[in-house]
């Protein structure tokens, strides 16, 4: 079983959504975790909603620092935001493949409720597609 760590700055939306997708849809092949360089300490309510809307349980997901995993080994470390990709990551043990997926932060979208929900839907779809294609899960 391969291990994946998804990283972003706040660990409140994108990385948590990616963690949930992998652990729900591909749990026979991968185990995913997520973390942030400056975790918010909470899961964004719209991230919670988009997971439930797509039939994925958000149970057990929470925002945490990447320091929690400094002694853990991963097969993949994937940054899902440009800010985290440009930060100096802690050193993780072992050999791993590092990937970067530039996904816009849906939490920064302002506007009508429908526009914000559409941004979270788009983020879910982008992450779902990248997980399938770039991790060869088709």
C-alpha cells in the first residue's frame, strides 16, 4: 500500500478534499494524509459539504501541521497550492516522489453562495481528475 501526503498552506480545503477522495475511492491501493504549513485548525464548511455532496464521508478529517509527519515515510508528497509549493518543506524520511498540482483556493472566492459552491465543486472535480490520471488510477 502506497502512502500519499497532500500539502497546502491552510489544510482546510484542497488537501483535505484530496485526502478524503483517495481514502474513500482508492483505499485498496493508497493511504492518504494531509497537512499544512500554517494550518487553520478547522475544515472549511464548504469542503465538508462538497465531500458529502459527492458521497464521501468527511468523518475524521481535521486541519493539522505538516510537522506531525516529519518522521513519517511517504511514496508521494503532493502540494496542491502554489504557496505551499514555494515554501521550504520539512525533510520527510525515505525516498518519495514530489508532485505539484496548482489548484485555485476555493476559500478565497467571494460572491454569491452559488459562486462559492461552484468553486468548491470545481476544486473537487479537479482533484478527483488529477488523482485518477496522475496516480494512474483509471
